[in-house]
C-alpha cells in the first residue's frame, strides 16, 4: 500500500474531512479550555510519570502479548493477542479514564461527569474517580439501567451517583444529551470524560493518545518475539473505536502494516438490526464530530443494534471514518452469531473467555486466508465476565 498522507489528526482537529468540533456555542469555553491545554499538560514530565506509574501499579501494564499457539496451528498463521482483557476492570477503557482524570486534576476540576450505555465506561470512570477522590456523576438511560444492573451496582459501590436519562429512547444517546446539558451548566468545576475516540475535537485525539500505550507496548513486545516491531496485520473490533485506535496508533503511517477493523453486523446488515457503520453510514454529525453515521434519509440517527453493548453505536470515531474512506483500513462486519461462536471458540482453544465485542474481531479468520509467515496482531480488548449471562442464555450453558 502506498501511504501519501498522515492518518493522524491535523492541527484543526480533522482526519481528512472527518472530525472537527461541531458544538453548541454554550460548549465553546469548555472545549476551548481542553483544546488549548491537553497537549501541553499531558506532555509535562510529571504528568507522564504519574500516568505511567498508575498504568503500571494500578492497571497492571504492560499487558502481556501472547502467542496463541493452538489457534496459530489451526489457522496456519502466526497469531498474537494483546491482552487488554487483563487490565484492571477488565478492558482497555481504563487507560483512557486514568489519563483523563489526571488531566482533569491539572485543570483544577473537582467534579466528573460521564455517560454510559452498557456501563463499562461508567465503571471505568467511577473507578478512577474513587482513585482520585473526585465527585462522580454517571448519566445512563433508564432502560440501560434496568438492562445492566450489575454495572449500576458497581458504579454505586465505587461511590458514583447514577442519574437516569428518561427522555427519548432512554438509552445511550439520551444519556449523552443529559451529560452535555450538565456540562453546559457546570463549565468551571466539571470535566466530562468521554469513553471512546468520539465527540468533538480534541476528544478523539486525546483518547487515541491515552490508548496508544497499547501499540507502544506491542512494538517492543513483537520485537522480542519476531525480531521486528510491526505485524503484517493488526486487527480490532470497532464500536466508537478506542481499542482499535490504541492498537493501530503507532502503525497508522507504516505501509508494511495492513489495518483491519471489525464492526458489528448484529442480526444482519439488511435486517435493520445492526451497527455496521462503514456499510450503512453516511456523512453526518454526531456528538459534535463529523463522521460516518447510520441515519435515515432525513438525517435522523438510526437506533443501532448489536448483541454486544460496546459495539452498539450508530457511528464510528472520525479517525476510523477516514481510515475507511481513504482505503487505509479494511473493514468487515460480523453478525451476532459468528461473534458468539468465536466467544466459545477462543475459550476452548486458548482458555481465554473474551468480551463479546472482542470476539467479533476473530471472525476475520473465517473470511480471509493468511500466509503461514504472516504475523497477526489481535487486540483482545476485554474479558467476558460481564457477558456471562448473555453467553449462558445463548448457549444454554
Ligand atoms: C467498550 C468496549 C469496546 C468498544 O469500544 P471501542 O471504543 O470501540 O474500543 C470493545 N471491547 C470492549 C471489551 C469494550 O468494553
């Protein structure tokens, strides 16, 4: 592949034509404060030191890179798993929330808000707020609160206040609206922790930078195994796209690396019950960012669906919209049933029970043939404990 441009963010906050900050005027001061400070503050030596220390002692980094021997034999190629499932709280999301809480402290913020769908980001946020001793309010759709009671209990146990969003469909987008409303009303003391590479600039870039620790570690870990820092293919599931952004980050502009993104096709792309944004999305604005987005002909956001709550999002972050649009990354979409079968397969082939989100990524092995000497790097973004009830129902365990 020829690489003639950078796939990272530009000075104005765009990835190609995607990104930017399309926000109501009342949010300008909040976004401007972040934009002016995020690079400066996160580049300071004492920030880096504290971030690295917490990633090591609290999150458990570096996460292992694991050569999946039985899987590699079966698929006749070299398969490595980056074990983000071993992070504290069970997924990559904590890398970002640690980064943002440290930034919030340096901005003098005394209160944190966040929105959550399935509750994974809510738990990661409540966790770092407990760690930092900062007040935490999590907005969550009333319907999601009913569907995700264990995560609601976790957030409460960690000391967070969970506020139900009772408008609209009572799900993630309504919780987001509530969080934005809160932020407009509390611009001085409050920081809003967004959980993926979505939202207005500088969020996508800021979150990608915090998650980039994943590919930073992969470089030296792969060097030890393979004598080279890069894989031939790097593969991750994409909801908003933060675990993917993290494992792609240091390979974005490296033409030797083929990038593969796996989206959720739910019950099938044509059924109206999917979250396959690259196939079904058109350019639009969601959460302050210009990106690819599933929408009706008159521009209303379509309700997405996936069996995995973390991929159940109607857009993708602007980095991924650009990776798709430019042809830099290969996108595939995978149905619920294929992902569920991979959840079982990975458990029995390697003894690793993955999150259902994560399980989607492995489906590439069923649709694409790789060379025996190819090095495949999968992001094992999270563990399956949270999904046990779904696995139990599905497989009648
Ligand atoms: C939240 C989540 C995802 C999806 O979010 P991204 O921002 O696309 O990474 C994927 N895997 C796991 C385990 C998650 O918890």
